[in-house]
């Protein structure tokens, strides 16, 4: 965490080299590869025992870059990795240098104990995840799939594995799906002219109204299988009332109104609602260049996220309905970037192994397959045919809110919970990939 890998500019090189040295010291041969020498990806393979090899590779993947941190808002400096109050504090503790450490220690522990493996175990630390993954997982998948074992069967990545306390129970969501992305640009044309005259056709005025409508919009429910598995998995373990309630919550007609009553806290409600529908947030607006000239056009970039099965065209249709422009006469939408949601099956032997490993280390813990609203490197890895799960095992006390720490101030992990995570991950890998 003491390597400042804030992206941009990333500068992951020294952190990757540090890890590479640890692997070299253990007699392994890590490889650094990438499009930019200062921003390499690190890969290190622990090969299977040739006489007992019977499975495709298992990959442990993390990213070494982090999002910016404003030191003025932190209790301890974000790049000092201060140990205090039972926690290690620093940017990346949760997202995701903590997992980089767990995964590296798991590989090194197996190496030191000389445990034979039934499949190749591959450690990967990529660059550039926080800025779109172009130099990281995307580059590896497109240029060096051999470093990922060509056809890895399972990849362990973010986001999941942490404790989620609900209704007096301890859940462990494991990511099996992530929403898609539809980044859009909405442009509105007005009539340019002298702004000393009143104008009903002011592009900025119309843009303002459109942005407000989009920001407030509650788009239709699209209940996908991963969303059903996730929310149903939690409801199943809750009280009988909640169990009855959950089908209504998932229903497109009754869901929106019921959700407001079911979950009072707006932040928690938002994270549940996000998995049930497409979302669209205006984030960057542009328009006008001079105080006494009516702008001829104005535009806003919209961060759209797609429920599984949805496309950018579907989202545009929904937004046109919100704007009262179903046929597209007034508003132009341009798709800047689109990628569909990815979902992996939760009924694999490896998912069962995760469930069993958590049970061994927390007998009361409940593993549920989860869908997350953001995107991760798993989007790229899916192209190799790998099944990707978000599992960074980490036990958190009730008062540490994972969602608030993710990209948030005072990011930190409890040392006890980290140690628990190391034992759980090592046990999982040895159980599944040990010969
Ligand atoms: Zn991350």
C-alpha cells in the first residue's frame, strides 16, 4: 500500500517489481509484460504436478492501481499503511492490494510447503483496472492469453467474500455477475442568437430539464437470474415475512413501491435497486462559450449501467420515454462505450468449494451468489471462457461498512479479518487445486 499507484497515472511498476522479487526469492519465475514498460502486468505460475494434472488453470487475479485519495480527509495518510486500532489503513486495503497480498501469500505458502497441485495456479496482478483496464486485463487477454494459461477454468477476482451483516446473520456475497456499461452522450440543439432576447429554444435550458428528469428517473425493473439468486438467497435465510415478501419485491409492478418501504436507508436501497434495473446518471455537462450568446447546442455525458440482458439501445429507449421524445425528434443519443453485463454460473464445483471453505472457517456464515453494479477485470477474462468469481475473503466487524470503504475515505482492513481471509483462501486453493 506504500507504493502510490493512483491511477491516473498508475505507475504500477515498482509495486509489481516488489511482488516479482518476492516470487523470485521463492525460486519462482514471474514475468512482467505490458504495453508500457512503466506499467507492467505481473504474472507468476505455480505449475501442476505433471503426473497428477487433471484440470485447467486456476487464476488468482488482482489489480495494483488505486483510485485517488485526498489526504486531508483521512485519519492516517493514505499511502503510509499505518497500523492502528487493529486495522491497516491505506488506499487499496480493500480495492484491492489486500487481495494482492492474500493471493501472493497463498501462492508462496503452497510453494514453501511443496504441496503438489492438480492444475496450474497462476497469480496475476494487472495494471490500469480503475481507468478501464486497457493496459491491464484487456491487454493480457488480447496479447498474452498464454500468461493466463490460455484457457483458465476459474478466476478469483473482486468483488465479494467480505462479511455482510443483515438481520443478525453473516452473509458472504460472492460476485458471479456484473452489470453492463452504456456510456452515452446526449446532445440538444437550440437556435443560436443574441441572449439579450428571450428564448424558449435555449439549448442549456432544455439540457437542464433533461438532466433533472434523467437523474430522478426510476427506470423499469429488469429482474435477471443473478439478481433473483442474490436477493432470493438473502431472503431465504431471513424471517418468514421477508421470504413471502421477496417475490413481490422482484415483481416489476409491485417492486418499486415496496422497495421504498422495505429498506429505509437510501444508500442500502440504492445498491439493491441498482441490481434490478438499468441506471443512468448525468456526469459531465458541456454547453455555451460566451455570456451574451445563446448556445447552439449543449450536451451531457451519461453513465449508464445495464441489467443483464439489456443493451445500450434498450437504455436509450427507456431514456427517450422519460424525456417524452419516443421517436427521437428532439434529443440525440450517441453511444460512447457499450459492453453487456457478464454472468457466470453459480452451480460449479468451484463455487461449492468456496461455500465449503467459508463454512469451515465461519460455520454460521452464509454464502450467496451476488451481482454488482460496477465492472471489473472479469469482463475481459470472460472472453477466455473462464468462470470468474469475486471472492476476497475478509471478515469485517459490524461497524465497518464495506460499501463506504470501497473508493472511500479511511479505507482500511482489520488484521484479524485479514488473517481469517488468508486461512480461508489458502484452504480453498489447497482443497480445490491440491493433488
Ligand atoms: Zn477494484
